[in-house]
């Protein structure tokens, strides 16, 4: 926790997603967290503007990419991990619980036996508490399910990247009504994050600018514990579960959930038909 990584944020306005380049202050080693692939869903076209910005940053700074980290299987944007990996190298990693997500959505999308449900699309699968390094920068992964079964918080030096487990204090928390989600489990995971040291820097995956404020991406454990509108000031598990379940009933599905799940459970690869064409399925009455 005494190490302070250098963090550069990149914002995708279309999905309100923050991606990060996390650099070891003692070397040129870095990691990319939660990259975004641009998708014009109505036109069926993908682009790489956001990923190219990250690639340019890494090249301009002379950095060495070691890891491409997915905090979970995102339901609101497509991962650009394979595209960045092709350009810069590095290894893609996520939670070992990705297997549960692949089992669930392999059935939803009727993927058949050719779709491997063993996490083999990723270079490394992390267990709760697993450690890794970015150059000399020490890091470890905390399993923080609830939003999805495979959500992980990555603690890198004195920074923690929470995925969708938490939002900024005035944003609260993520929904827990997707298949495999659980509001009670999410509360337990949030409490685990908030048990980190008070001054641990927390980096969000999303921000929607509540009340019209400018988007923000960084807070601290102390600020969340004291001011988070869903869990701050000692809100009980029972009260949180009721709030979360009642709130989730009012939410519509993310507009990119269908393409996102198909791509992200494959570590960012777009599925293809027998002729090699990129294709996406639209399951009816399955979500």
C-alpha cells in the first residue's frame, strides 16, 4: 500500500466508461484496465478510436504493456483488449469466475459446444487474493461479486480499481439484477472494499454525472464510507438489499448488453460465423 502508481484515465462518453493506464513509478511497466471498443450498434460497425488513444499514450510515453485487466464481463461496452494486445502485447486477465458467466450466457446465446466455457480465452484467471506485479508495483485481486459473479477489485499499490462494485459517493452502487447478480452479495463485496485503508484511492469504472455535475472517477475509501448514498454511514445489509432490489426493478437493460456479453465473455473477441464473418446474435425473451 506504500507504492503510488501513476494513473491516467480515459473516458468513453458513449458508455460513460473510464479506462485506465496504470504505470509502475519505478519502471516503464504498465497495465490497461477496462478498455473500450467503439460500436455503432445501429449500423453494425466497430471502430477503435478510444483504443488507439490508449495505444498512442503508451507508445508516446515509451511504456511496456504487461497486463490487460478486465474487472468483470461488462454489459454496457465491448472490450478492446485483443486489439490493444495485438498492437502492444501484454496478457489479458480476469477472474476465474468467468467460467460461471460463460456457462450462463453460453446458454442464453445458444453458443453450442464450440464455445469453450473454461475461461481459456483469457491468458490468466485470478483467484481471490492472487497477487501479481506491474514491474516493481505490487498488486492483488479481491473477488467482489454481486453485480456479476466474476467481478474483481484490483488493488495496485495504494489504488483500487473497483469495476462496477461502487460508484462515486453521490452515485451509489451498481445494479445487481443481471443473471448471477445478488444484492446481498454486492453489499458484502462493498463492505470488503470499504475495509481497505481509509486513504486508499478508489477508481471508478463508470460515472454518470448525477445532478448534472461533471464526470468524476476518483475518490477514497473514507469518502465512500462516510458519504456514499447507498452504503455510507453504516447502512445495514437489509436496508441496502431492499433499496437495491426496489431500484433495480425500475431500470431498463443497458443498450449494448447483447453485443457486450457475447464479445466480453470471449475476452473481447467478436464471434464469427463459419465463413469468418463477425456476427452477433439477438436472443429473444432471454434476458
